[in-house]
């Protein structure tokens, strides 16, 4: 989030991206496809050169398709916590977002699957007491620390409004 998108007096407390584990599988697929491609060119095969070039083209297209989408989604998904709101921004070609003002937040929970515990991330669920479903932030790095920081911000905001 850029400074010009912030309200008067609003400051960014945390700016997060989903955990890099999101791109590990696509990278492994890409490495596998590159190994197959290298084997095609190194191992002598009784095929015509045109077939070899066609197979190369197919493997390159598959590699780009397997890696580009997940990588771009990872690069363009951001979680921003300011002193006034929580914002989710995502999108490659079309950007979308959702904001929840801190004063509306009534519950912040986290979930950690076994694999999340290994990677040190988890899912943060923010409820705001409206009819809309809670904001779900997937694969948040160090999710417990983010939850505590967010709860502190919500508590501080409620104390200021009570004064």
C-alpha cells in the first residue's frame, strides 16, 4: 500500500506477503520440467529434430504455465495492517481488496495445520461483526505474532475510543 492511499494520521504497522511456501511446489515442477528438457537434449534419441524442438516448446510452455501463475499470485497478494485498518490486496491483472476498520474487529483467531507449523505460518481469521464472512488471510508468516500485534492494535483503538 502506498502512502497516498493512507488516511490522515494513518501509518503502516505491518506489511506482509503470503509465506514463500506458496511458490515451492511450482518451482519444483519447473525444475523437474527443466531436467526433462535437459535429458531430451543430452540423451540421444531416435527422433527428428523437429520433434525435439516441438517437445522443447511444449515443456517451456508447461513450465511457464506451472510457475508463472502461482508466482504472480504470491507477488501480488499483500496483507497490510495499519493503525486504523486491516487490508487485503490481491490480483494480477485485476486488483481487488477488502478493508476492515480496527474498531469493527471483534475477533482475531489463527489456525495452523501440521505443515503450517513446519513452515512457521498459518491462517488468520478476522471477524468484524457484520453479515459478511470474516477476512481470511492464508499463509501468514509468524501468524501468532501477527495475531497478538493485531489484538494489541484493536485493544488500543478501543481504549482510545472509550476515553
